[in-house]
């Protein structure tokens, strides 16, 4: 039996020390200052800048005043001047969002500021916005450094993103400095970045041949009719333009014409612009070929990714390696791909993934010592899915995951409590401004890389009622179990009326992944609350439970959200015979898709299908990642909630 052990003594001491030396009395603003600062922030949030200034002028506490000014200067229409913001920036190094403040400073520059002053300032603070780029180039151009200034202005035109009015003003003022090549380059970039409105305006400024090319690319990207006629209008010398070929390939893939898309993919030159975009299409085509049984073709598509770094490179190398290992039985080739992937990544999740699969390849090669070495590397990240899989394969009789909380010294605690951002966060809590804490927690955590400092930051976030921020700070460390895996268990847990109770660690594992325990969470797709339940699903579930349906309560009442979410999860577990893999996939992507994947890729509940490979076959990146992250969280929560050592059961969870 594999066992997870935890050493919680240090964590207990840290928890006890957290508020030792915490600022009280004179270290915090007076009640009057807190009230006035809160009123100022309320006015800032309402964009009532005059009222905000009135309240700001009454604040006496220096730190409260600094916080209010930071919030003011971050606002887009605050009316703050360039000198006010730039002066504040110079006095606030170590505060969050200084890049945003610089953007606001650049937006506030007017023609009264001397060119020499701007040149000096931009030398120390390179532009971060299109306003800054234009002002910097113009200042140089007007001061006699015309060539340097012109280069900056041309670059701003090609690579900058303007509002419609900004674009019109820039073009009217500087069009004599621009070339036809600049216009073509700008149009090409806008099309690659899918900035439709800007591209449509830009089409009018290029030569007829490039206008035809741009129109064809736009029509293809938006899947409009008559694309064949649009392509036919493109001159022959531009027919092989990479942007056009890309859009044609994507159009064919989206229309279900994968073989025709592959024909275009096979004729590409070695060097391509925007390789990450090409990889996204390759990945889809490779997985489609794999699902259809075209194994060698899938491997070729993945292998020929043309990337040299980044997340896309790592994923491409992993996919090529996995196909080589599990489908082509080319173990040495697979191992090389996995090692390349491992070397390209930094996060514990990715590094444990690369190390685990390298070990699998070495194991297939009958190279036991190398396999053991790589399994140990993967197991060094015991809160990750692949790290836990590695533990299961090493020392099966006595394998343990040793999770230690970071050591925190009393002197470090005193320094932490005195830190300006720590005091700001407590001030925000006193004002009831929890939603403004995010940037400050992140910056405070990044102030010091020591695990103890980050653990204190995460613990502070939890104590202030923002466990989601604590989770963000703790990611990447297996030394922050207490702070990084909140165990806030509202009464709604296990209120799945008429259903078998869902184990508490699984609920917590899902909530950590879904919403990070942020009650107000709302996804781009519209999912709400702790368990990120979709409103329609919640309404149907409420009917089954015979309770009233309230959309408002989904992200305001944790108990209500948990009750509906767990009932839905319990229903999915029942539908899929208790399979955690299938229930989680269905919760994330919908039960119809989970059933489809069983039909396409086999049933992971049977001995004939490897559940590890089945998860990797899920075609949606988000769902694949979701299933793995929840399962890894589950193991940690079982440890975290147990009063004694508990067995590591990832393997059995995969086979449920």
C-alpha cells in the first residue's frame, strides 16, 4: 500500500504565529481615516472623480492616502496628470500594477510637456502603450533625432493597436513617414491577430493585390460565403501567402475536410510566421488522425511543429512522444521527445509530466535504472497528477509522499506583518473591499521567493476571506498544503438529497479547481459560484430536488450552490457507474461528450482500456487538464482532512 505522510507540526506553528506582531492600534489608520478612505474608494469605483478627490483630501494616514491615490491613478478617466502619476510611480516601487500606472501616465501626456523631458523619461521607462510609443517617437523626431523617431513611429503603426479615433489621428499626422510596406505589414499582423474591424479599415490603405488577399483571409476566417471566388481574386504571386494558406487550412478543418487540410499542411515552407497558431491547428489535426487510427500520420503532424520554445513546443513534443510510445512502440524516439519537453518547462505540473513519461519510455526500453531516476524526479512534485502516478510506480511496498510545510521564523513573521502591502490588505478587509485584494496578494507573494514568505502570504489571504488568492500564491509549491488547499466546508457539502453522498475530499478537489473557493466566481461561459454550475443545469437540478431556483443565489449562497452542484455530480456518478474519470469529464464538458468519447476511445471502466491513456485521448485541452487537476487535488485533500496517514489511491480512482 502506498501512503501519503504529512508533517504538520511546522504548519501548526506557522498558523499560530501568523498574527503575532500583526499591526494593531497605531499601525492601522484611525476609524475616521478608514471611513473616509472607504468613501473615496466607493467614489472611485463609481467613477465620480470629483467626489473621490474631496474625500481624498481629508485622509490623514499616509498609507491609506497612498492606497486611494493608487486606485485613482489606475482609473482610465481619473483626470490625473502625467506628473502626478509618474511621481507616484517613483515613490511606489514594489507596489502592484506599475505597468498599468505607466500606461495611465502615458495616456495623460499632453503637448505642454517638453520633448526633452519626455525623451529622458522614456529612456528610463520604455513605452508600454501605443500612446507612449507615439509620444516617444514624436519627441525624438521633433528634437532632431528624426531617423530614430521615424523608426519608432513606423513600428508603432505596424505593431500597435489603436482605437478608431487614435488610428485616424495618427494616420493624418504621420502618414508621410509611412510606406506601402508598412501598410501591408500592419494588415498582415491585424489579420493574424484576428482584429477584424481594424483589418477592414486597413484593407482600404493597401494596393489592390493585397486588398484582394486581405479580403480573402477575412472571409475565410469568418467562414463567410463565396470564399472560392475571393481566393480566385488573389493574384498568383500571393496565392502561397502563409496567412492565406493558414486560413484555407483552418477553414477546411472546421468544415470537416481534414484530409484536404492536411494537403495544405504538407506543402509548407520550413519557416512560418505565428508558429503557435499553426501548432493549435496541427494539434487538432494530429488528434483527429490518431482517433481515426492514422497513427503514423498523427505522429508526423505532431513532430513537424516548427516550434522552438514555449508552452506550444512542450505540448508538441509531449504529444509526439506519447504517440511514439503508446501507439508506435518507438520507445527511444519517445524518450527523446519527453526529455525535450521536460527541459522546456518550469512548472511542477509540466515537469512531473515530462519526467513521468520519460520514465515510462525508459521502462519500455527495459532500462530500469533510468526509469527509476526519472520516476523519482516526477515524484519530487507529489501534489501533481503525474508526480502521484510516479509515486505509485516507485517502491510500491513503502513508497510515501513526504509533504512538509515551510519553516517560518519569528523574525520573518515580524517583517511580513510590517510590510506595506500586508498592512494595505488588512486595511482593505477592514473597509470591506475584498475585490480589490488580488493585485496586492500577488505582489506580496512575489516579493520574496522563500516558501515561508509565500506561505505567510497565502495564510493571510485565507484569513482575509480570499482562499482563491491563497491558492494562486501556493501554486507551484508542495510545501503549502495548509494554506493552498482550503478546507472551508459550508453546510452544503453532502446535501445531495436522495443520492449517495459524494466524498468530501472530491467536492473540495472540484471546488478548488472550479472556483478556487471564490463564491462570486463567474466563468466566461456563464458558469457560476463555487462549483461553477451552469444556470440551465442548476435550474434543472433544482427541479429534481424540488427546491426553488434562484440564479442570484448561485454566486452569493455557497450552501445553495454546493447543494445543486453535488446533486448534479452525484447524478453523473450514478450514470457512469461511479467512474470518477467519466463523471469529471461529463461535469466539465457535458455528459453527451463523455458518452461520445467512450464510444470513440473505449470504456475506461473496463480492463481493456488504460485509464491514463483514455484521459490523454480526451480531445479538449481544458477537460483533459480538469480531470487530472481534480484527481491530484483529491489525493491531497484526503491527506489534508485525515487525522492519520492515508493511502494514496490515485490508481484505484482511475479504475473506478
